[in-house]
């Protein structure tokens, strides 16, 4: 018996327990849904939500691929994984007739190259990765660029997100490359650039970068826009700086894995999340930008004009959105990533 | 009728949940990495050759070092602790052992998060030292190897003490009286009677601490800043991030072999102690 058939039969055993109807299994990023939304959904539809979280795209992808797209009904990959998973047949096509709230979405964020015609995915939230600064310890005016993080005076002080694409984005931008480069030479140069940053790194954070900032353990480093918005609301001293070389931008999309067992419930869940009032509640609670125009209109003035959540046009133009870079470049990046995290 | 049933149940349990998974790990470690599957044919030793890469060799050495330090600290704290406990009345002893176990009622992950609060820049330790005026800048305790060792010692300490206490229990007071009667000083009684006879407990405790210490990736993730400090972090990353399952499995097999080697050492030292001064001692 090969390992594949063995794991398949194990999966079959597990799936036997999933016969009871009326549920949807959601696999989402940590801290990526407001409290209460799942309960409201269950109250209204009677569909039970089984909810679990992941810390980065790679972990989610590893699980889904191992299970051949089974085990989950809704997941929330970033753009570059949407195209990868779509190409590998890991996604279930969306039935648009069941998604009545589709009309609220910003057309500018639909029909992108990573999923033409949005056959498999709909944008859930988008945001940026830039620099967090606590003005109690560091003057925010002195931090204007990614390159500033390389200053030797930050030895053992920085927080980096535990995300290979985002960390390499910094080096690419400092060196003037695209964040989606697949050129091994450019990747190697970025790795060497990052090697010189490692003495400054105190911690890699995967789930909630705002917490070390709020706890005062870190005063400078990478942070996601939503985390920065939440941190800023709690402690106004925590600023969000869009670096001059360009922030990293990403869109996370709602998709249904190919092996989903509750496809109808998954559609119901996605449609619920696309409701304007749910979208507005999500932006308010977790600080990421929603592609939901009707939802954005429901937000109060302060939230709608918060530059951390909704950056200005030129900031977006100056940054770069992530795309799929293919398996060869990913493998190269992961190899370098392991070395960097080991301190080399 | 009951006995064979229990034996079959036990063997079945061990076979299904211990033997089979370990065989799968060994099998996986011998395969060729494949991006879409756990691994593919042909069988190869490549994953083990990769272990010799200076990068991974140095992680192995680093985590051996951290685990050794953890074990040493457990020993220095745990031995006097167990020695003291063994001398107490039954009631006190039961109470102290109970207190040692109580923290286990809380999940170790939650306790690790609590350690973050204690070691942080505005945490209990730094806050107290600053209030006392002993320091004016917080010490960087969190996200350092120190924090990892602190967390490992805290989590693994009871596992070290328990086997040690039971080996103090087995210590025959008659032997100490005899040594006393024969004119041995306090130190001589400790050095020549107590220490050798509690050695199996020390070794058992060390084994139980040393190996898990190298694998507790979440301690290094939360307290050490998610740098690849322990072998467990590398194993986790190979399985989840890089998806080189054969290499991750080869690293696991290395840990298993290390454990097996240490267990053999334990059995050997146990035999040796029984021969010298124990019931099997030919000189008695």
C-alpha cells in the first residue's frame, strides 16, 4: 500500500464523521473575522460553522493540497495562491446565481489576471504590509523607507512578519526589483540583502504583529495595515508608515476548495460575508479594507478616510500587488527563507 | 479470556498508533521529495545526506546545546528539590507533589503566553527592576535563547522531578545508617550512597527533558521569536512550509535514533548500578 492510498483511506475514515448536514467548515487567517459574525450567520441560516485558522498561505496550502482540496468548505488565500490553486485544480467554481451580494463589490478589484472573470474567487479583504513605528520610542519622521530598517542602530530590535513573500518584498523594493520577480539572480541578491538585515531582527511574528507593538516589546518593524489600524486605535503612538520604495499590497479572496463537502452552505457563507453591513462591520473590527463599495458607504467618516485602512491612490500606485511566481521561484525563496530564519 | 484480550488490545493500540506512524516516518524519510505528494519513488538516502549540510548541522548543534542547558538547569534545581521532598513527612510530600502537578491543569500553550507577559519589556521582571531603580532600560529577555530555555525549564521541570522522587523513594534508609555506622561523613554518604543510587532517576529525568526540549517548536516560536532555534522548528517548517516531507521525516528519525541511543545508555547505567551495591551485587 502506498502512502497516498493510506492517507486517502485515513481521510475517508475522518470524512465519515462529516455526514451530518447543515454545516460549513471555514479555514481563515488568524484574526480575520469580527467576533459575532459567525454566530449571527448560524442564527440566521441554521448552518453550523466549524472554524479554524492558519498563520500563512503556505501552511494552508500544504494542508489543502495534502487532502486534495477536501476537509474545508471556504478558505481565504491571497491572490498568488488563488492562481496557483486554480491551476492545480484545487478550487471549486463559484455559482454566481447563488451570490446575490456580488453586485456590491468594487469592479476595480474584480476580473484580475489571477482569476479572470472571478470564476473561482471573490475578494474578501485587501490591505498592505508596511512599517509600524511606536513614536514613544522611535521618531516616525526618521523612518521613511524600507532601507531605514537596515540601520545598524536597530540591532536586535525589529519585528518581521513570518511571511516569506513579504520579507523578500522589502529587499526587492530596496534593490529596485518587482515583488513578483522569478529571476534567480535577483532572488539571490535579495537574499544577500536580507542576510545583512538579520542582525537587526528580534522576532518573526505570524499571527498578530500588533501585540508585540502594544506590549512595548517592539517599536519598529513590519506590520499589516489592519493590525496597524487596530494598534493605532488602542495606542495612537503607533504609526503606520508607507515606505518610499513601495508598500506590499495583497488581496485575500473567498474560495471553495475542489473537495468541499458543503458547497451550497459555502455559497451561503460567502454571500453572507459579501453583505454590505457585514463587510462594514468587518472593516471596523479588524481594520482591513473591504472591496465592498456598499459596505464602505456604511462606514463612518473617520474609518472611511483612515489612511491606514484606505491608502491614497498614489500610495497604492507606488506599491505592488503580489502575484503567483511559479513553483521554481517559490522553492528557491523557501530555501533561502530557511537559511535566513536560522540566522544565515 | 480477559488477559489475551487485554494483550491483543494493547498490542493493537501500540501497533496502530506507535509502530505504524513511526514506520511511515521512516518510509517517508527514504523517499524522493515531490511538490504534490508526501514523497515519491525511487527510495533514496538524499534526505540523510542533506542532514550533513552545515546549516542543519549547526541547527542540530544549537538545539542540542539549548536542550543540554535546559536539562542541566532542571538537574541543578530538581535534585535538591527532590532530595528535600523525599525527606519530608508524607503529608507535606503529597502536597508539594500536588503543587508541582497543578500547572498541568492549564494548557502549556497558555502558560507559554503567560511567560511572554512575564518576560516582556513592560513585563513583571522588567517592571519590578525598573521600579526598584536597578535598571533604567528594560532588559531584552523575550525573543532570546534565554527566554526559550526559561520556557523549556518551566514546562519540563516536573517531568524531571517525578522520576527522581520515585528513585529517592526506593533509597533504603538502612544503607545510609550502615554508612553512618561505618564512619562515613555527610558528604561521603551523599557521594557514595545517595548519588549512585538515585542516578537512574537523574538519567530518567534527563532523558524525559532532553529530547522533548529539542522538539518543542511552539516554545521557540512564541518565546524565541520564531527563529529556527530548535530542531522542532526546522521539522515543522520542512513539513508545512517547504513541504520537503522526506527531509522533515529524516530529521524526525534522527531525533528518534538519538532517543533510542539515550535509552540504551539508561538501561546500561541501570544494570551497572544494580551490580554495584544493588541486590545483584556479587560483593554483598
